[in-house]
């Protein structure tokens, strides 16, 4: 069981980490003369912060997410949807909510 103080400390640390990564990603975005952060900006920021070991798993997740999002859009356009594709889309949606 995790104490309330530990959860609070972890939450604050995670928030600080996300702010730091976002700030670094913003620098990448500005260097590219863009206003909208892209996945490549976040991955570049993580690499700059010496968290490059997260690059491969994040790119794999991003690819899977994009494929499932495309499948979800395609399934909305088509009349029939396979149960397996629907299950996969629901799994990603659920994972994104948690």
C-alpha cells in the first residue's frame, strides 16, 4: 500500500517532469519555426535530457496509436467492423484514459 504522502510526492514529481519535457519540446518547436508541438519535438526533448532510452518504446506506441486511430476512422466510414479491430481500439482508448 502506498501512503498518501508518497502518492502526492510522485504526482508532483511527474508534473515537474512533464513541464520540463514540454519546455524543452517547445524549444525544439520554436527552432523549427512552428507553434504546435509535435511528437518529434517531445522525443527530441527527451533525447536532449538524456532520456533517449525512452525513444524506441515511445515511437512504437506512437505508431500503434496512429494505426489504431486510422483504423477507428476507417471503421466509422465502413458499415462493417471486425470485432478484433474494435477490441484493439477500445483497449487503446482505455489506456489513454488511464
